C-alpha cells in the first residue's frame, strides 16, 4: 500500500511544480501527514513524516501559489471513474461546521454548527460528495462567508479573499455553483440529494428543475403542497394612476406536509427494506404521493413526488422529501434515493477522523482552500483502495487504510533517540508558552 500511495502522489505532482518553487515534495509530505499522523496538525505531522519541516509545510499551505481548482477537478474526475456513471451514482450536497476560536480565521463567525447541534464560533463549508452505493467521497467545496465578512471589505482583504468571492452567497447558491461545475466537468450522476436547508429554498429546487437535473431533496414540515393542480389563471388588476398589472391566482388551497400527514391513516404506511447494513437490514416506513408545487408567481405548477419517511425504531423521526423524478419511479426507488444521503455524513466522519478535514492551521483564504484540496486527495486515495480491494477485503474502511499506511509508509519516530528528541522539543515549546503567559501577567 505504501508504494501505491507514492504512485498516487506522483499523479498529482504536476499541479505542485511552480516556476519559482518546487513544492511537489511538500505536497507529498503534507498528504502523508494527513493519512499517517494520528494528529493532523503540522507540529505532529513532522514528528512522523521523514525529512519534513514545519515551516516548509506552513509556507506550502499558506503562501505557495499552486492552484487548488485543478487539483479538485482531477479529484472529481478520478472519483467519477471509480464510482460515477452507475444507476445509483448521486451527487450529494451538505454543509459541515468546523469549530474555531477567535475572529481571524477566514469565514469564522457565531453560526449554526450542525455537527454540534448548536450555534458556535466556527467556519462552515458547503461540500459536494459523489456517491455510489456504500462508496462516497468529497469532490468539491465552497467556504460560506457570513454577511459579517462580506459586508467588511477590509476584513475580507486581510484574509486574502479574492474580490470575486467577496459577494455574499447563500448556501444553496454555493451548492448550485458546485452542481453546475460538476456537470460542466463531466461528472456522471443520476440525481442530486440534499437536506432541508436546500429544499427550503424554492429558487434552488426550480433552478435544478430548469437545468434538467433530477433531485430528491428534503424539505421542512411547513412545506406547502397542493393535492390537486392549482391551475393558475392570469388576473389583471388596475393599480393607482391607472396602470394595469398582471398576477396569477388559483382557486385551490395549499396544505402543509405535516398537516397532510396527520390526515393519513396508519394503514397507509408502507414498510420497505432499503439496503443491508452492518447491523442487519435497514428498514423504514414510507408514504408516497404525487403533489403539486406552486409559488404563486408561476404560470404552471410543478407536479412532483412527495416522500415521507419514518424510522421504525424512532417513529417520531420523520423526513419529508420532494423529487422531480419521472412519474414512473417507484416509491422504493425514491426511498433508496433519500437514504443515499447517509453517505455524505459518512464522508464527513471519514474526512474528519482519518484525513484531517477539521484539523488544520490555516487562517487565510488560500491556506483553507489548499488544505481542503489535499484532504480530498487523501480521501480519494482511500476510496481507490476500498474499491480496488473490495473483492478481497469487502469490509475495508478508511480507519483500516490509515492504520496500514502508518505501518507501511516510512516513519521518522522509529527509534528511541528520535522519540526522546521530539518529546524534549515539545517540552521546550510548552515552557516557552508558560514563560510568555507569566511575562504578560507581569506587564499588566
């Protein structure tokens, strides 16, 4: 596996060869640190990776002028070769919060951190994952910038945010950018999945529909639906000063999806087996109906699927989803599509636990983008190993791969003298920090 990792790094080497500085070696050292070091910060990486240097890695991440976009695009295309183009290939969108202290890290703010389930001081990235069955990997990302950042040009400039990225964009807008980019790149997927944050934005759903994208996306319980075609009709009204205006009107009345659910008898629920899991079959109960969606401005309502899902062991845990898939798609297929979103959460777990997704020393825009590109490289390598070894090792996990790489790749901390040297260096830094705190107290 160590040899395959080296060959993998060589495939990407051209992206890191610059006229002013050859940083290909630093990219290999950083990537090796992400997959081999138990702790993913640079101080710990250099304790494990032979011939690595903390200052060189910091320069590589924060100051080198290599472009992350070609790296991300190659990751996306190679992931597509592995798991794209299948009947169950899907593009999954979701955001993830990464807790941070202070105010200087790019994009950091008091905002919702889904991982913690509360408002927290954090950065939030909107991610795209390519998925097929139980295989999934992250292929793109956009950093969400709250208005506290985009309304403060000096703050944006200080963090190195490019001018074109300083305009405020919602998370659905960022997701739409990634979908359009993946489509233009040629990534092959059969539908798009996302949670209720994205489904609650009607502009996002209609943009996907207009682009010809098939989606199955969660919505909130207050989503308004029509049980019959509202058949909008044009109404002309005379406003003040004699000007005429045109608007659309319907005789039908919408209903909230949770209110519709209360009207359904218990016998309407249908039990379906979605897939085999590690603890047996994954079975859920679903309701399915074709409904109409109309925003009051359109000349014609959208006729989409409504899928309601509840967990058998947790019947109060209910999810509502809308899909513009063809009318012939079965309720079981829709339920499987909805269940596929589980794998983007697994991608976040694997990325954070085994590839350093939330472990980085990066305050500026460039460093954050660089780190995320390298994390996705590391995750792609792990996906390659899982796909290639699935016949011999069908239960191979990212955790297994991290353990194997820690053993097979060369290590710096292999003899007693080196381990003692590293401990003494940590103590020296720790003492310097203690002395600095005491000196500050004396000056106060």
